C-alpha cells in the first residue's frame, strides 16, 4: 500500500513504477539489465584490483581510471538493486529519505565521472603536448589534489539538490514514472513553483558536464594541433592511438547523458519510455563498457589481466 496521504504534502514514501507502457516486459528487460550490472561489478572491481596490485600501472591515466571505476560502481549500485527489486518483485516503494539519497548519489557521482574524464583528457594533453614534463607536472600529489577537487565539486554543487526537493510539497501524487529517483522526475510531480530549482539544476549541469565537455574538446584541439606537426604518419597514428580508449569512453558516456538531459528539459514530444530507457542505459552501460574498453585497448592492463588468469589455472 502507498504511504501517501492527500492531506500530507511530504509523503513518507514514493512509488516507482518502472518504465511506463512497458510494465508487462519488465521481467524480460531485467535480464539484460542484471547481466550488464554483474559485468560492470566484475569489470570495475577487476580493474581496481589489477591497478592496485601492479605498481607499473600507478601512472596518472590509470589512477584517474581507478577514480572513474569507483564512481561508476557507486552510480550503478545506487540505482540497479532497487530497479531489479521493482522489476522482479513489484517492489516500487522507496522511502522519502532513501529517494533523496539516491538523487544525491546518482547526480553527484555522475558529476564526478565527468570531472575524471576531464582529468584524463588533461593527462593526455600533457603526455602529448609536453611529454618531457609529464611526470614533473602530474605528480602523485597533483593527481590526488585533482581527484579531491573533483569529488568536492560534485558534493558541494549537488548537495543542495536533496534539500531543494525536500522543501517542495507533493500534494498531487507520490508516484514517480521512473525506475529510480531523479531530480527532474521529482520536480515534475511537485505542486509548487519550481523555476528557480530548475534554473539551479541547469546551471550546475552546465558548470559540470557542459563545461567539462567544452574543456575536453579544447584539449583535443590542442592535441590534434601537436599531432599533425609530428614528422611521420606512423608517429601521428601511434600518438593518437594513446587517446583511443579515452575517446571511446567519452562517446559512450556523454551520448546518452546529453540525450537524457535534453529530453528531460526540452524533449516534450519524446515518449516517456524512450527517455527512461535511455536514462537507464546511461547508468548501466558506461560502467560496464569502460573497463572493457581499457582492458582491450590498453596493453598493460590486458597483459596483467591475462597473467592473473594464467596463474589461476591449476
């Protein structure tokens, strides 16, 4: 039973309904979602273990990759267990406080992921445009400071979100047409003026994901400028090859993220089930794909992974 009361503007719980229009297919949709989640857990945990145990991988790119893997694990673990409970057991009820916690963790860690992509782009820029000073610029202290700054940015800018939602009245309904608690999904069911809250969310999105993406593009413009001045085609291809994994994970992560962000705010003609499906892809697919991309394309990680399993054989 719903814990909602029409006279209470702050319900004790919300009801998640999953993907509207696809309720009968929830059990089938849950199968690939569950498999992707398991692969994300295995892939990111393996990546963290390999990089931690191999000192030759304690380089800036791999350390930033560890930070990205941790953020990926938090994001998907915050959303997927409840999603699977909803799909398998029709358990859509989520406590008000748990819902706000989910909002904070998903949005803040997604912001951190964007920051780590930018840090990795900066690492590629220094490695290609100023290779002789790479180790002097990106020391462990600098890497730790950058990682801490990215985490604090995510916490400080996204901390107001739960409070902005908590102070809203929800007098119409406590039913959320989504698979997890998300800022705009809660804004839509509030029965109060929300323009200021939407504006704050939009500004934060631009100052984090939007600005990070612009700076990543700028870094690659400078990288390409340096690469095209290299003397041989072989050197140019080899240098660009060191950026391949980073470019792939950026495309995998930013494409559904931008689609989800834009359709929530401007895509009023997009079917709800399409938007929600893409929002779930954004949470699930990048955490699964990122370790696979780096595992396949990065020789050091691939060799360490194969070496580990060769020792595991009887």
